[in-house]
């Protein structure tokens, strides 16, 4: 087994602290709650945690509106609580990765407060101002992207909410400030790395109406990493929704000294209607999924780039509700998990994914919290383009609040998340889906994830770092691919992503790793039950 950089061999777990574990009963998860559950995370086999924003923030966008990059938001605890988390994680050989939001700040950040007072402010050029708004640029949360500042008699740009003014990356002082933040957390605090929010927007060229992947993007990323004193060992993960093959390689090829990896969001786009309209309910397109998770990923890895494989995060609905099938809840959750872990790259699992958490079903606006949802409501419901029912159906299917509801630890009050009043309505359609129940069940989804984490750390690790993936011929609902490694026998994943039973041809095999659904295996044929999957060594 070769000696790889740690982030290529890690099993990573994302925590949304607001909904993870509340220890002071104010209804909001906190850093002490994360520390309390480190043994749980370690026991599952995860060795790195991506912690979503915990910085001081008015929480208009749940922490992605940062008011202070150096201190903990009091709702999550204290700076000392974070130091304790770092110390306890280190004891367990768990690395911490934190979110960095450098496209914009909160409008409550001292830079923006001062910049708003006068054009003569030392922070004036930290943001993007115009005497007149350019109405051709709109917010990603719908509506105008420019808001008026009376004191300056100018408009500032915000590609998201008006409480999130965009930083001006044409000003070199902005890069210097952000580099200081990275240096502080990595080299002073000992953080193992960073996930960079909407990174592809840092090269925006407003005058030429280029928002993503602007001409200065890659030089800025390179300079940011160098001035932040980040090394190859530092994990640097990009949220880059628009990255195709060429862009992904620019980001992640080691010689470019930019990122370690980007998320493979092509998997998320493997939904019919996803590219047609963000306002339609779609369904799984297996052909798109197999091309995204195998073909695209293999092209990146074989070209010296790197990807992280993801099916869920804080911005996405629950994978079981979008990719899977509630009629085959456990089987589809396990098949999705096996697919996630069988791909070359770094797997990410989002809190609650390990127990097969499903989407929320709501029909009251008070059950929701997401700022994006309420901006979409103005655009869709208030303007009579969509009924309330149609809107709830859409949000129940793809809304961000699906992933942001508290994790269900046990069958006690509020599923063990808090003894107080939860900050958001708890999930309402899965009372039996808890960590406690699944820890007791050796055949649970949770214990299956534990087995998968062990597989990626064992003697077959080389396949998942250096393997060459190749799609095999298969019917529409089946994904079949091999991972080849030198002259060794190939690993082979075969999964049925539909409700129909399917026969499938296989070669002789020497070992079965996982056959959770008791697939009937014959010498040259297997009978794939609905939502069943298998991993074999040929």
C-alpha cells in the first residue's frame, strides 16, 4: 500500500452545528454538542469533520453571512469551546475542516458598516459599488442584486441576499485580509483545512457580466493559498457548481497549487429537470448518474485531478428522497451508500445520511426557515406563478431545510437533540429512524456505513485512490462499473436503481464484499432485486 496524502484516504463527515446536538437546551446545536459526539463519529470510522460556519453572524443565511472571521458565534458557544473541540478531536485523530465564505460578508461586518458610512472609508473598496444598479445582474436568491446605501448615495452588489454584500476581489487588500484568516485558523489554531463557499465567484468581472469562472479566478486562488501559508497537506475543497473537466483540472492539478479537490456536483445534477428549471420536481436519471459518478470522476482522477463524492450536504435535500425510493427505504439507502464509497475519490457523508434520514413533509410556512425559500416564495407564490401547495411540494422535494433539521439521536423528546424548543420544526415522518435504534441493529444503514468506512481503510485502499474506473454495459436502471488496478483483479460494483427485478451477467468472482439484499448469485448471472447492489472482487 502506498503512502498517500491524508485527504485522499479520509472518510469525511459534515456537521451542520446548528442541528447536530444541543447541550444547553436553548434549542440550537452547539460546539460542545459536537465535542460530545466525537466518539460516535470516530466509532463510525470517520477521520475528518467538515464543520459548517460557526463564526459570529446575524444568521440571516444560517452563518453564511459572516460578521467576524475570527470568533465563535455565541449561539454556538465560546472561542474556548472551539479550542476544546480542536483538542478533543486531535486526541481521537480526527481532523477538522472549516467553512470559509469569502465571496461576501454579512452587512454587519465591521468592514461593511464602515464602508457604508462614507466613500472615504478605508474599507470603501472592500465592496462593489455603483451609482446606478445594473438590472441585468440578479440575485441567486431571486430579485435584484443591488441595494441602495443612502449614506453613500450608491448601490452595492449582493449576488445572494441583501444582507450579504459581495467583497471586491479586484482590491488586493481583500485577498490579503482573507489570507490572514486562513493563516490564523490553519497555522495558529491547527485546523487541517478549509471548504471554500461559492469559490468560483471570486473571479467575477462585473463590467463584462462574468459572474463565475472569471479570467482572474485561478491566479487569485493560487495567490490566496500561498499568502495564507497553506501547503499540499492542507486540504482545500472548492464548492464549484459550474466546474466541468477543464475547470476541475485547473483547480485540482497539484502543479497549479490551488485546491485539493472540488465536489462532484454532477452527481446532484443527475435528476431529470434539474438543468431545465430549478423550480420543477424531477426524478433520477440513472444514465446521467452513472456518467457523472464514474466517467467524469475517472477523467478527473486519471488526469491528475481529484474529486470528493457527495450525495448530500446542507444545501441539498436528503438523497434517499431524491435519488432513492421510500418504498425501498433501507435497500435504496444502502445502494446509494455503496455507490458513494465504491467510487475513486474522497467520500463525504452529511449528518443524518448515515441513518437514512428522509425529507421533511411540510405545508405551513412557519415550519421553514431558509432565506432562499422565502425569496423564492416572493418570486413564485406571491406573483401567482405557483400555488402554495405546488410550492410546498417543491420545497418538500428539494428545499435546503430538508438537510437542516436536527439529527435524530433517540426516541426521547425532540429525538434527543434538545430538551428545549428546537430552532426549527423537527422531522415529522420518520419517528423510528434514530441513531440509537440503528446502533442496536447489525443490519442497519448506520452499521453499513461503518463497514464501508472500514473497507476504504483496509487492504483495498489503493483501488479507491489509484484505480481506473470503467463503465460496463448495463440496462437503463443498472449501474455497473469496474475499478482496475495494475495487474490485480478488478473490483466491481453492480447496483439496481429501480423497482424492477433485473438479471445481469457477471464474470467469475473470487470474493463478495457486500450483498446486503441477499442477491441470488449464480456462476455467470445475478438476479438483482429492486434497489439491490453488490461489490465483488473479480
